């Protein structure tokens, strides 16, 4: 069993990075301007272990996991979908170990928790993309060799790998102080400590409430030792099954026993609300987004403020890493987007579909997709419908009056001018202008 696990770990490292390694070069630390340290440790404290943090990150990552990246080719006039192998890799199976939804979820979670998300694309000999892996290393170190920046990954198993930094897909959050990596989550530490203390205290308090069965009041003031003895005697005689099988408690005037029937744990709402608001604000979510009770307007605002900027980063990072400069120059892009209209209500979808069909901007299949209905396909599905209330501006006159402009009055003729006077006897004609056929002047 142990040997099988070791072979699996070695196999996964070799599957991702291949057999060729660059560890034999004489690397030196890559010097930064903002810090003497050229390393990054993706440490989040105990953030991921706190339920409020995990639910906030999960709300963001779940929505990112619905991404539909597309390989497109753009020009100043149009954007055309390519529909090639790249779409299959990006939309369904980025690597053999996870689906596209799981891949983008993990990138989004790393982006929020570590403020850095790193992925490693794998190409074949013809530089065709075959897989992309998220890198979940415990340690990143920037190195330099012959003027080129490299990055060393160190994993929990002790394995490591070095590759050129330019080969990585790197997305950063809170990118200010460090030259290469996103900043840490130091501003979140106070609320994380509060949340951790709150969770521990509530757990202990719940255990205490579950243990306490009642309050025994002794009428006469006695010493502590006597109180403990009377408590133990009362428990032995009344609360143990072997001594009180009937379950009836009998006391005299010395005792007043009040059982506790309410076992609910009182929760300090103010402190809990403080923790949630601080965490939600830091990760850019709201209570409604986390609990999936957001209105279409709230979902749309969350998409515009959080999801769309992240997709924009993914678009730039994937495009720059997957395509060469020449391919980018020909308009190749990886465009990340989601169905933004999915957050709209049914009346809003109907209104949008009506508007798009009126101007002829959507096909029948595109309208059906808006309502999550099966598409028709073929020529019928790609057919565009348009209301007759919309007309080409160049044909507006003909459509409204039936006149194509042929019957309009012709433009006025230029006014006649008197011919130049004939030369007088003995005067020569003006030779400033050459004859119509050019003559000798025109030939020159």
C-alpha cells in the first residue's frame, strides 16, 4: 500500500511536469525591488478552517466554476468563435484528474484564500495545449539564470520542480506591496482570531449546557465540602437509574431542585454578526449571496463587481500564456464569460429575447438557450427573425413612401457663362493651358 502511494505521487509529478528537469543549472535568487525575500508561502493562517470564511469563498468559487471559456479570433470589426480542440480542453477536461468546473473552482478558491492562483499549462511537441494543472505548492521561490526568471515549486511531499516563470498562468489579488506575488491576508487576522475564539467558546458552552441537568438549592448555608457532599448524595439518590428506577424526585425543605429543560445554546448575535460582516466584506460577498437568497439585481451586481473582473484577469492570463505573440497578433484570444442573463427573472428574459429578435440580433437557438431549452440546430436554429418595424436606414424612404429616390428633381444645371471674347487682330491666343490632347506641352 505504501509503495503504491509513493508510485502515485511520483507519477503525478511526472505527469504534470514531464521527465525533463532543469535542476542542474546554476540558479541564483531573483532579486526583487520591494523585498529581500524572493519567496512566497501560500499561508492563510486558519482562514480555510473557519466556516464563515469557507462559505464566503465557496459562494465566489461556485459561481466562477460555471465559466464558459472560448477560443475566439478577433478583428476590428468582428469576433469569431473558432470551435477547435482548445475549447474542449478549456470547457470540459483541463486535465485527466478534474473537470473544468472543478478546475476553475480550485483556481477561484486559491485566488481568494491565498491571493494568488497559479496554473501550469502542458503543451505537446507542436505546442498544442493538452492539459492545464492548478499548482497547490507549499512554497514558491523565484530564481534567475542567464537573465531569465524561473520559479521553483516545493510540494508537501518534498518534491520540487523548476520552470520558467513566463510559462505559468499567475493571477493575483491585493497586488500592491510585492513585485510578483499578491499580498498576504494580514488585515484579516484580527477577525480570524475573533472568529476562532468565538467558535471555541461556543463549543465549550454547548458542552456545558448539555452536561448541566438542573440547579439544586440548599436552604441552609453550609461549607463548600458539605455542599459538594449534598450534591453527590442528591445525584446518587435521585438521578441515577439504579437508585431511582421510578424517576420520581423526593426532597424536603432543605432542598429546592429546579431541572433545566431548555438545552439551547444562547448565541451572542452581535458578536456573530460582526464576524460575518467583516469576513463577507473582505471577500466581497454578502449574506444573500452566501445563502443563495439573492435577488436578480443582487446577483447581477455581484457578477459585475466580483465575477466579471476575475474573468477579465483569466482572459488576459490564459491568452498571454497559451498563445504566442504571433498568434495574439492574428487576434487569437481565450475569452472567459458566463451567462450573465441567468440571474434575470423570467419577465426580464422575455423582454431581452423580444428586443434581440426585433432587431435581428439573435438566432432561434440563442433565444432557446436563454431559457435553458433544447436548441433546434441546423438552418432553422441559426435563422434570425426580425420585426417589420425595424428597417435598414438606407431603405427607409423606399419602405415608407414606396419611392426609391428615382423620381426626385434633378440637380440644377450650372449657369451658362459667356464665351471668352475673340482675339483682336494682331493678338495671339493665350498659350498658358495646353490643348485637350496634351500637345507638346502635355507630353512634356
